[in-house]
């Protein structure tokens, strides 16, 4: 089994929205921004698992047209998606010797647009997703015709046609060596992934259940955009317990400095 990190570019935005932590004030991100606002840059990536039983992609980054009308205006005014040609999802898969047509299983941690953007590439796939966030996302985008009232969800993505949704309520083994864990709090439902590798041990991908090293602690600290602050802290501690149990490496999703230490495609973990 091999695990590839697919670099999908980055986002930048107000730290109160992105992490609600004391992020370093990067002067490169201050251009054209109010001087009273602290802006933070975070990586956007997906995970390709090349397993003897098939290839799986965990999360799907941002849609390539996010800033060109695909995201509603209320999202583009508080965050900005940035990418270069090499960050294209198809190109990143190609770095790992893979085509979209070879991916039959997708796992979505949750339905925020920085984790679902390339779903349109996989109409043939089975998609595993957290039931509670799936249901909440559907309700948000259909209760009002006004995109500004959909919160952090994009109707076009939520409605992308796929082969079949498999809604997950409990921790499960997806295939041997790959587990899905429920870690809610950031959203009402969120799926983390635990991957047990032969050489490099266990990797835990908590996604936005543990945004970065600052809120992992210890002690655990809550970030800005939360569905349930108490559940969020409990999920961080669940990840910590698993990390201790397996002597695992936690792969933080939105930690710019940590991302610089990660292997990215075509390199891989095995």
C-alpha cells in the first residue's frame, strides 16, 4: 500500500475564520487587505491510497473555478483559493501514475468546498461520507435559493451526480489497513482516516477535526468554525488516543509549516 499526498494549492483568509488562533502575520498575504486584519495561508491537499484492493481518494480539494464563479460571492470575500497549473487535480493524480477513471472509491471527510471540489471528476465512484454532514449540507443548500444563506456549502458540489453515496455513522474498516473514524465538532459529522502502513507505521488524517498543531496541543484548543465546540475537543482527544495507541503520525490538514515537511506526489508513504 502506498499513500500519496496530492497538492491542490492553498487558501488564504482571515485567521478568525480559518483557525481563530494567533497565526503569524505573513506580509505577503497583506497586500490589498485591511491592515487591521490578520491573514493566514493554509495548504489544500487530498490523499490517494494505492491499495492492493483498489485505489481510494480521500477528500478532493477545491474546484478549479472556485474564484471564477463556482463559489458564491460570500465565500470568495472571506477566503481566497490560490493555485498554479501543477496543482490541478488530474495532474496531481498523474504524478502518482493514476487516472480519475481508475478511482472507484471516494471518501469525503465533510462537505465544505475545500474538501469536495473535484467530485465532478468521479461520477462513476462510490462515495463514503458522514451522514450528519451530508444531510445538513443538503438541507442548507435547499432551504433557500439564496447562496448567501447556504453557509460554507456550495450547492453545485453537493448536487454533483455520483454512482452511490454510502453514509457512515460509526467507525469502520473500509478495507484492510484503512479505517474511517467519526470525529465531529468542526461539522456535525466528519470522517477522519487511519492508514496502517508496512514500513512507515500508522498515519492519521483527521482533516478539520484537528486543523493544525496549535489546536492539537496539548492542551487541545478550539478553532473558529465549529458546529459543536465540546465535540470538537473530544474529537481531538480521540485522535490523540489513537496516535498514542499506534505510535502514529498525525497529518494535519491546514498547517502551512507542517505541510512543508510532508512527502508530496510523486513521492509517497509506504
